[in-house]
């Protein structure tokens, strides 16, 4: 198994040519993987935006309690100790 971690330059000396080339090859692989993840995050962001638009198009939720919590969650929310 080959390491995919970059090698550091030795302090006070130049990096050797083979090490520099190996780091370059590792960078190519890393950038391709990062671009895939970046594209997936972009799609998730677009999906979240579409969901927000759809929720806004439906209008406000009329089944909310005055404090802003849905009716079902009001019984599960507990107040801090001493406020009962």
C-alpha cells in the first residue's frame, strides 16, 4: 500500500526531485477527489435551496403554536428547572 500523504521539504535543504514529483502526482489524485466532493456539495446546496423555495411557495404553516413551535413538539419541549 502506497502512502497518499505529501512529504515535507527538509529544513534548510531543497526538496529532492523524486519527492517533488511524487507530491505532484499525489496532488493530481487529491484534486480530482476534491472536485467530486465539491460538486456533490454544490448539488446538495441547490437541493436545499429548492426545498426552501417549495416551502415558501406553500405559505406559512398555520398549525404552529403562538411560541413558534409546532403543536406536536410542544409537549416534548421541557422548560428549565424552576419554571414549572
